[in-house]
C-alpha cells in the first residue's frame, strides 16, 4: 500500500485556471507560504513586471477612500510578505526592475502613510539581507533618497532603517560612512526647524534610539557631537518661536552627554587632568557652557511661564513645565561628567542661585526639588576642595538650609525640606574629608545644632526604609501645600494618595506632582512574589482598588517598550503600574517582568536603555 501525503492546494487550483488575477492570489492565505516554497508557476506570475508593479503599489500607495477592507488592510500586508519571500527570482526581479528605487521614492512625499512605511522598510531590509552588495550599490549611486527618509521621523520604521544602515560593519560596507558624509545627521537635526514642530517628539525619540545603539567613539555620534551640529540644536532650542525644539532637542543634547558619560565609565577612562583643568575638553561641553546664559534665562522665563494651573489645595499655582525640567536635566548631566571647566563655569554663571530660587518658587513640585538637590550634590561630590569651599560661599547653601529650617512650624513644613536636608547631608560628608569646608562650617551659627537634628532625621529615615512604613514620630504631620494627602517626600518621592491614577500629564505641572509621573506596567502571575510589605498590603486588596507602596532608595529597570500595555483583568495576574520622572519622550513601559525582590534591593541599578536612564522608583499603584 502506498500513501499520498500531498494535500490539495488552493493556490494550485487558482494557478490551474486558464485565467486568474493577482487579487485572487492575495485573497488566499496560502499564497505567501507558497511563494517561499519556490513554486515555479507562482513565481513566474508574481515576477511579471506588471504584477510586480501592482504588488509595489499595494505597499506604497494609500488606497482611495471607500476601498474595501481587503484593499486597505489585507492586501498591503500580503503583498509585503510576497515581496519578502526571499527567493532568488523575486530578489532579482525587484532589483533588475528597479523596484528598490520605487520603494525609496515612497518617502519623497511631505506626508506619508505611517502604516505603509513599516511595510516599505520591511521589504528594503529583506532585500538588503538577500543581496547586500547590489542593494548597497543602488543606495550609493543616488543619495536623493536620504533627505527624503530623514524628514519622516514620525515613522518608527525610519529610525530602524537608518540604524540598520549605520550599524553595518564599516570594514565590509561603505554605507555607514557614506550616509554620514552625505549628511544624515545634518538632515535629521534640520528637522528641529519650527515648521516641523509636530514632528519634534518623534525626531527626538528617533535620535535617542540611534544614540542608545551607538558608543561615543562611533563616527555617527562624533558627527552629532560636532561643534556645528550641537550649535544647530542650540539655535533651535533658544528660538523663542520654536518652543517644542527647546523641549525635545534638549533631550537629544542630554543623551549625547549621557553617551559621553557612559564612555568614560564603561571604558574605565578617567577624565585626564588636562581636561579637568580646562584643556582638551569635548566640544559638546564647551558649546553647552557657552549657551548657559540663554538656558538660565529660559529657566527663569520659559515658554508658557505666565500660565497657571489648578492645584489640589483649590488655588491656582505657577506652572513649572517641561521646559524647565529638560533644561535642569541637561545642566545636571554636564555636572555629572566632572569637568572642572564646566563646574567653574556653572558656578560663575549663577546657575545654582537660579535653580535654588525655583525650588522655593515651586514648593510642591518634586521634579524641581529632586533636580536642584542633584545639581548641588553632584557639584559637591565631584569637585576639588577649593571648588567645594568656593561653592558653599558663593551659593550660601548652608545658610539657606538653616533659614528654612528655622522657619519651620508645626503648621508649615515646606515639601522641599527633605531635599534641602539631603543637600546638607552631602555638605556634612564633604566636611569630614575636607578641612577647609569643616572650618567654614564651624563659623556658621546654628550648624552644630542642625547637625544633631540631621543625625536623628537620617536615623528615622533609615527606620522607615527597613520597616517599610511611615515613622509618624520622626516625620509628624503632612507637609504644607497638598491638602492633607499624607505626603512623605522621602528621597524626593511624592506619595500623593491616588495621584498616580490620574490621567497622564504631559506638562509636569501638577501641584501634587503625582499626575506628572509617566505610567508603566509590571505583570506577575500567581503566586505573587514573597515580598512582605506587598503581602501585607494585599490583605485589603479586595476592598481597596487603589493601593500604594513606598519603596525608597530602590531602582527600576524598564526594558525597551513596544506598545503601552493595557490594564489586565485576569484574576491570576497582578499588574503593578509604575510612575517615575521621564528622561525622554514618550516614556511608556510595556510588559516588564522582573522579580519584585530586586526592586527593594539597594544594589540593583538600572542599566542604560534606549529610552530610560537610571532613576529612583517613585511609587507603585496596584490593581487588577
């Protein structure tokens, strides 16, 4: 007995007809796999010039209004799968019939179909994998496609395509250096022009993703950090008619500085003495410092500074805004590099006095408070003894802390006090190793008494970290300005009741700050992790749909997101939403899985990732 395992093929039935159309094949599910199986008759039909042209149109031309669902949604995807079948006949037909040029011409329009752009890029990448030499020859022969591609950052696939080209081995391919020499960086940076304002967010994300995939020494990063290109970014940033560039181009400059910092840290390259003393400084540092006066002016009066917003206390408050947040993050990144030239320049420019004024101007904005603390602490921790003493004398930091502490009453406890305490703790640590600073502090009236208070405060703080609960005796009542919602502001953490469940706030203006945190999700499958504090809170879970856990001095490590994860409803899953200050736009997290025990371990540090930098975990909200 013989067995025949050949199954009837719907595609074979179509091909057996005397006449048939491409539409019939596109409607059949088996067509893509059959095209990969080197079906000679099918391949011969699909590679006909008129048929291939029609397939290309499906992935490059938006269907007219009123088209069927198949034409709009199904046929473009099926056409892409056929074009990517990988057979030699299909690859040769695409290249010989110059269809690669047609695919690249898709980006020539001012507005493109973003969904179709994903399909176009998929076909181009597939061709590159199949015939890298021939595709490269085509790309090198005509650079008109490059500026067209660069003007569409709204398509995430554009960033993927450029990253793919730039990541090719320069010893095997001319393409990376060709793109750089043809102005890929300059074309991208030109996108921060005010007439492309609606694309600035996407462009910032594209560039930060590119930087995350490269190291400081890579040619494309060096080109980005060149004098001319950094000046191009600053020209857009300080343009009063281009506020979105201030917000988003600043993120790119900050990411460039972070790439330099990673190089210094990961390569174990200590900054040379010549650089610390003002010589051989990276160009990007000197350019940033030259624009500090403009940045400080924008800190004091950013776009929209005259606007006010409602607060939880029932009265309008001044707007802090995303522009100040971006600028302060940039200045802090400069300080993190420990260049003496940058430290001295910022000190002489009144940077610290201006930022301290913001701390008191926005008494309920923990983004502002945290960054001011970072600026002061980074300077003190990374500068030399002489600079530390000059810093304390110039800024009057200690006297400011003592004045605010003296003004505290049971009815009035400013929310920024813990941040000032942290600055004072840094000063105290510095004084233990720097005699000049210790001598200076001895001459300040009230410092010794305040040190005793600070010791008790830190002990109480440590007790809360260990016990996972508030220490009422140490912290007393609610801080001022948030309408009695039980803030604790530990390590700059705002724990407003329910605030993280408010709609996403893109302005970072809220008086309670909680709604200013971007939200992400972590999902666990039962049984839930053995975390004592979490278990105790879960007891009342069925009665309380909104729970909050304070995990101070912890670190959260997000992974590269794809899409924002939805709230999960399965009773076997626990979804934890996480709020934290953003370092880039957009800041979304999807399906992050990590042992919860690692969240509470102080040694856990977040690795550098394309969209997020290290940042303390702010708080958790738990719900089904």
